């Protein structure tokens, strides 16, 4: 997704079974990173690099 596009509507669970939606971040920039499995070396390295650069 390009940086200029708005995210699609979604609902995501948070701890304690509450829900979060894009409206909860209105007015803020939001980065969504999806990693299939941290059990693979590529995904693990990707996550580490993302966190280091963030």
C-alpha cells in the first residue's frame, strides 16, 4: 500500500478482548507490519530491522 493511501476499514483485537479500528488512530500516521512467522530467519530479520529503524 502506498504511503498516500488510506487504510481499509478493519477491526483488530487488543489485549483483554477489546477492539481497535482505524478510527482509533484518526489524525495520526499508522504503520502496519505483517509478519507470517517469527520462526523463519527472513521474518525474524525483517522484524528486527523494522524495529531498529523505527
